[in-house]
């Protein structure tokens, strides 16, 4: 018995091959940490909040390294309670007697006896990032009762909650088995024995069961069932349950989505030289990995394609000054345009200004995005953001990265107590910005509390993804991924005039890009000038930046832009902006690009 967790060492249970022949996997040695780097006793969860986080020993994720001679995480007999052949020997209290040959004599305890007494499975949740109910009160939970989708190909935690009649319940060990029925007929059975003293609590991982389902098992058509069995002896006089405690009563669908989910991100490291600071973000796997992990864990993804770009030199801006900080985003937008990537590729400029606060009081800016993009190819130019890596001596860049890319996925701010944010989404369903359901990190194996963590689009800490945000982002990721599957991209003739305009100072930068508009904004127009004549007045789409007085301006280019246009005049409700053609950088044609290419 593990005195810290109150759990017995989980066994892998029985794995059944297609021919139905059981094959014993052996014991997972929780004293070793070489199985998939799981961190079998604890895991380190990156968090700027530094608040305590619960950790879980998900030993079942070690299966790939602990079976069929594939890894070395199987205890082969070094444990004093384990026989030479790696199987569990009988111990004191068992019906049989172990003689000096290691064989059991006498009458063995019958196997697979359903748990006795007033005990039931109250809830089963699957968690690939956010908790999703898949079983309740002995019944299967179908699509209408689920709060979020379950992506395929992703490690998933399954949590089992228990209810007992506390008036009659006697604390004792109960074994739970999770059966995973794969579409090819294979059955994977995971087993864990826990001392049950009362009803399971959402606040205590030790009061229920926690299993790890491997990504390779999370495929469309997979089914599951959880059963409870008695463990140990001495409780034979308790009444049998009217029906064996199981959820559902027969295997039913786990509910894995048959949807391709991939995200493509290019991180541009900034080589910065400014007042009192010279710093370059290192292009190393060690720097990028926590950013990748945070993005993958909090988005419903099967795959994340994230790469370093070449360093981008910034030596003419003061990145502790908000105005120059905003200018960097317009530079980043133009850089993305110059690369002509596929419309579903996100760009992110990551910089280090030696940890200086960006702002003149009222808080420090950490990152900014040029608006909330919609799910169209036309909005490709908005899929770019910037963020700092450090504030003082703390790395705030990881959470900033997830937050700002969230804006470029169309996600608005979420309100939370004591932290004002511009334009919060009024439809957010959970009180005080809380995530609403418990969260699980599929890479760091950390658990996030439903009431202490707020959604990553809020300004409170610590943060995680809510089930509401997960569902919305699932739809966005699915849409953008579908473009690759269908081999479709930005139409060759899709071209847009883009601008970054400061409504307070009147400063603006203008360039052309591939793209268009999908939702014209009333009261804004664009005139394309040929000399003194306005040859076209186009619809204009305005997107407010996530921070500050800046807006993004987009208008479709007229067909004769290259041949006839000599300038533009943007007409806003409160002012107008006249710009000569020479002040507009061109990126909308392939022959204007010095380094084109799909990423």
C-alpha cells in the first residue's frame, strides 16, 4: 500500500489478443521513471501562478514500454511481493497457502467476484484536456449529455467516481477494471485497486479511480466499460449487488470524433537590440518545447506542426514603449504576408526585451493580436500575433503564446474578478471565468482544478482551457485542417489592401496581402485613386486589436490595382487617411515576394 496516495500499485490487468487468449502484462514498477517519461509518482506542471497542482501516477500510459519486452518498466521479480515469474504471489489473508515451491495449494479465492455491498459507479469522465462525462449512474452518456468533443489519437485520462451507502459501508479495497474494446476486436483491460472509504470527491484523486487510455486506442468506434470487483477477502457475508456494478451495463461507444485536427504554427524568434537591451530568443528545442506542450495540451489537436523560423532582426524599436510594441505587430503582419504561407498557418513573433515592462502604468503589455479572425481563408492575414517571453525574471511567454494565438483563432477575452479585459465574451457560461470542469495535461500529466483555474483567454491566474473554449476551438481547428485535406488554398486572385491604423495618433502602415474580407464594417469605406479620380469605393472590414487603440483595416484590391492605382484614401467615421501608392508595400503577387513558399 502506498502510504502517500492510499492506492495499491496498479497492475496492467489482462490484455486480450484477437484470438481471445489472455496475456498477463505484469506489474508496473512505480519506483522507476523510464516509461514514456511519465513521471510515475509526480509530474512538473509549468504554471506562472505557482499554485499547488495535483499530480497523478498514470502508470497505464507506460504500457507501450512495459509489454512484450518493449521497454523495461515491468517488474520482473525484484519486488518482495512478486514471484520469480513476475506474477503476484499469494499473501497473508488469502484462502490458498503458498508452499516452498511458490505454488498455491488449498481452495483459492474465486476470481472476478463483483463488488459487494451498497457501491455504485456514479460518474465516468474521459479527459483529453477537459473532462467529458461518458457514463453516469450506470448508464451510457450519449452526445446530448456531453459538454465537449473527444479528439482521436490523443492520450486520454478516464476518471471513475464511486458512490456508497455511508450508513452501511465498511472501508475496504475495491478493484476497478476499464475495458477498452477496439474496433478490430481487441480488448485492452486496465485494472486499479483503491481503498474506498466513502463517496468519490472531485477534489480528491485518491477517492476514485484514474486510468490512462493510450492515444493509439482513441480511435473512432472504440467502446468502453467499467466494472467493479471485490479485492481481498473477509467480505463474503455482504449481500451481492442486485446487478454487477458496471457502467455502462454493456460496452458502448467512448465517443471519439472522426475528425482530422491539426494546427500549423511558425514561431519567429526576434533578435532584438534596443535601448539598454540586446537579446535574441534562442532557436533551441528546449526553448520551444514548453510552448509546444502548452498549445497542444489546451487545444483539441491530434497533431501540432510547430517550427522555428529564421531570426528576425529588430533594431529600430524600443520594445518597452507601447507604440513601438504595436508597431512590431504591424511588422509581423507584413512579414507573414511576405512569406505567402497557406491560409491556415499561424505566425508568432517571440521576443525578449530583457524583461522590461511594456507600458506607462496600469499594467504591462505582454502580447497583442490584430483582431479576432473568422474561419475563412480571407482572414489569413489576421493569423499572426506577438508576445514577450519574460516579465522581470519570470517567463510569462508560454501562457501569453496560448492566449494571443487564441485571439487569432477567433477567441475573445473572458472576464474574471479583479482583472479587466477589453471586449469579454458575454456568452461565457462559467462563473468568474472558471474553467468549469477539471482539466488534464496529456503531456505533463497534471490536473487543473475546475474552480481554481480560469480560462486561458482571461487575465487571471492560473489558467487552463474550459470545456466551452475547447468546443469552440475544436470547430475552428477542424475547419482549417479541412483545407489541407481538400488540397485547397487561397485563390490566386484573392488580394487585399491591409492596414494597421492608430486611431489616437493617426499613424498607419499599409501593405497588400493575399486574402479578402468576409464581414464589411458599416461606416468605413476605401477609395482607390487614379490621380484625382476615385476609381472604386470598396467595402472595408475593421478588426480591433486585442489591446490598445489600433485597428486592422482590410479592403479588396480592384482588378486594375497594379496598373492604375496611384494612392488610396481611407474614410473612417471620425477621420480620413490619404496614402500615396509608394507608401504601400506590395505582397499580394508572387513576383513581389523574395522568399515565397508554403509552410
